[in-house]
């Protein structure tokens, strides 16, 4: 089974609107971390936001928020007030266990296009 | 602070050759991991080094190897290159276990095998 599933290959959003990128995960480990990364065409993976499995509140970082629904095993990324510079690939990722290193499981990504 | 530096940025190699890629992590980060990104397979974990020891390994053939030096810089080597090895190779560094859960990625090395 896939550890991370992103079901939206491509998304379009109007500038200044909000958009939600979907992510579901699968793990039996009670301790895990969920991450979202942005990859522009230059190739670098840019960290956006992190949610720990034991965190009670949804994570927020500026215009990014993570809608964490543990029972449904979903970790959707919400981008508010979209900007043209938000056009990129977005990857959801998970790291299992506590302090077990850097093995991330990535989804297949969602290509976001912001329309002026 | 300086980010993760990968060199070279671009490489073109011929089938059968070998290649070495380099990654300098963020200062103070002791964990370095490598990922292969292709359009068909997406992002796949290759291996991770922590304090000069390989801690985790993905499902790649033995042609893919790596090492880490005492200053945490890491290299990965691919021998007997195949056309399918053409990919973007990304390196990530992390403090792991020291309150900074995210991994920081370099810009990658784009390898083309012809």
C-alpha cells in the first residue's frame, strides 16, 4: 500500500483565492511526522509546514495551514490568498518513528497553477 | 546560515560510466539522505548517513553507494550507469532529534545518461 497518496495531479486556482491540496497517509506507527514541500521548476524542495502525530492543533505557517484529521489519516495543505509565485509542484511527505532518521515517504505530487 | 549545497548541478554521462555526486549539508547537521526523482517513479529514498554510518537504505541495486565524511559532507556514487539512472538526485540534511524535524534539500544534481 502507498504510504502517501495525493489524488490531485493538477490544480488551478485564481490569484488571491484559497486552495486545498489533498493528502492521505498510511502508517501503523503511532509516532510520525507529516510534511509539505514545494518544488518550483528549479528543482529545490522547499519546506513549507510540519505536523507531528501527537500535535493537538493544526499547524500554521503564514499563508500555509495543515488540516490534520488523524482519524481519517488526512493532512491537507491549505494555501490562503494564492500568489503567482505559488505555482509549483507540491509534495506531501511522511517520516515514521521518533528520531529514526531522514527516510521520507513522498506522494506523487500536485501541480498547482495560479491564474492571474 | 548557508543551505545544502550539491555539486555539480548538471551532469551528462555515457552508459557504463560511473559518477560521483557531492552534498554539503547545513552546518551542524549530521544526517544526510539521498533521493532519486524521476517522472515515472517519483521521489524514492536511496540511503541515509548519520555520523559517517549508513543508517537506512532504500531498495536500489548495489551500483548505488554512498559515504559520509567526518565533516558530514556526503558523496553518492553510481557505477555502470544505465539509461534509467537519468534523474534528479536530491540531497537532504537534518538535525534529527534536536527540535528541527524538517529536512532541508539542496537544488539537486540533474544526471543525464546517454
